C-alpha cells in the first residue's frame, strides 16, 4: 500500500542549516574540504621524465596536441593544448590551451600523453 505522505514531505537537507553558519565558518569549512582533497605528488623516476621529454619534443616539432597533468600544491590539473616553447634553460614549457597560455615547470609534470 502506498503511503500518502511519501511525495509530500521534502527535507531541505543542509540548506535548512545554512542560516546558522557565519561566513567565517563557511570559509573555514571550505578551506578544510580543500585541504582534505589535496594529494601527494606522484613519484616520477628518471626514465619516466625522459619519456615525458621525448613526447614533449616530438609534440612540439610536429605541432601535435598534448595532454599534460601537472601537480601543484596538492592538486593535479590537466591541460590540453599545443606546446609552443620547450625551454630547458629555465626548465619550463609553454603550452597554448583553449583558455590561454600556460607555463608549466618540468618538475610539476606528472603525466604527458599525445592523443591519437
């Protein structure tokens, strides 16, 4: 038998408690969540770094789109674009993405992929 109150009671969840939090509390909670979501930097050995370098040089010479994962401050970000400049003297690459120019340090790269 169907309960007549099944569709009539709608709990607002956490929204009903929003009025009890001060903006400072919300900021602290958001900060805490961000801190909990941080990850340790993945280990990248010398062989893997050489592989990344080869892929980046090849993609730069052929003007191919690359997918680069960068670790910075506990967050892994993903960038997709064309390698514009590969500068070993300052150990950085410059990549043109749909959002603009990104500068990525060699030591921040945790993965490089050249999609087919």
